C-alpha cells in the first residue's frame, strides 16, 4: 500500500512534454511526481504503477505552461491520474492559467512554490490566485514550504535562486482560515519547518501534511527521528490529515521502496491501527480527489 513522490526528472512521454510530480500508493493511492517539460516519444508510467500495485497517481505540471501534457495524461487514464499544476502568482497570466487549468482542463490542484518564485503568501498577487482556486469546488492548494532544492539542478551544478524566507507555513494561516473549505497540502512535513507546519495544522482543520521524501530536513533538528515526526504529526493532525509520499524518481532510480518501508515500520512501531494506516496510505487522498 505505497504512495510515491516523484521529483523532477525527465521522461519521454507519448503526450508531448510531460511534466510530472507523481506520488502513488499501492493498494491505496498516490501522492505526487514532478518533472520538467520534455518532448519526444514516450509512454506513461501506468505499467510502473501496476507493477507496484499503485491505484492512482497525482501528476504535477511543474513547468510553466505545461498543464496541457498533464491534462492529456489525465484524459488518457482518468481513473489512475489526478492533475496538479504549478502557478507563479507574479506572472501576468497567473489568473488566466488558474481558470484554464481548473476549468477548461479539469485539473484538480494548484501548486505554489513561494521560495522558488520569491513572493510572500500574503502578497496581493498570491491572494488573488488563492481566491480563484478556492472558488472551484473540489479544488485543492499545494504549497511547498521550508527548504527547497531541485535535485537535477544540484547534480548539474546549476545555481538556484530560491529564498526559503518566503516558505514559512505560518504565512498560510490567513488563507486557510479565510477559506475553510479549501484543502491545503503542505508537503514534507514543512521541509524543516515542522513546528510551524504543526501549528498551522492545529489551527486550521483544512490543512494536510504529506510525508514524502527522505525527510533529510530532520538533520536540522538534532536528535529528531522519523518516529518523533510521525508521533507529533499524528497527535496534531490525526491520521485523517496525513498523506503518505516518498521522493521517488521514475528514471533512473524508480520507486523508492526504502522510504515506504521506513515509514510503515514507524507507523507499526507507533501502534497505528490498520484502518488509520489505510487513511494515510491513500484513503485521505481518495477523499480529497474522488475518481
């Protein structure tokens, strides 16, 4: 019953430029995969999902203007894929892209990366985008907070002009309170800002935490273990607001089984019941994004 989080790696796809953020869970569901746009012949990773017994996956267009490739993938397998897409609120076409993505293309969530695009979540442009997302019943908001790195850029020695000062989860409190029906997803337990993410989740019942990645950010907190993280997240957010994820890349590594094994081991040692594990592993995702 696994879910994966695929970060940015390139894969050819039969639907043109495929950008994906892809998180999947086995007998349960998915959680996110991100890929830069890439053109060329390819196949969707449905076979990989089947191999891992993954029921559904969220595909995230993480490059500006790449919503069409994700929409094509969703149209190809609407029972397997849920479409997400990135928006930079500072771009002139941001409002129009939200309307087209959630409306015309039928995608389900808008992804914000404030540290990447260097804006505050209380910036009027960001608030305008969030208001548009909230106006679509069934839509969700995915906001990356905390430390942000892009693996492929690091490997290539490319400079990233990210500013983590813009990634404080507490900056979401205003919008989460203003739009209580809007699900807001904070990945990686806040990616180094666990305390702030837990405060936000405690104050706002529409905030969800995803568990994806190796959670390397724990090294910022001396002595903190994955067991500690899950214990506090379960206490504050409850099993009904945790979304399982890994940080798997489809190519070349494939599904990151050790992350799944480590997280399931933690849940087992914490004595989390099978029904609650099922919620975390996929039923929460299914509730947010019904097929």
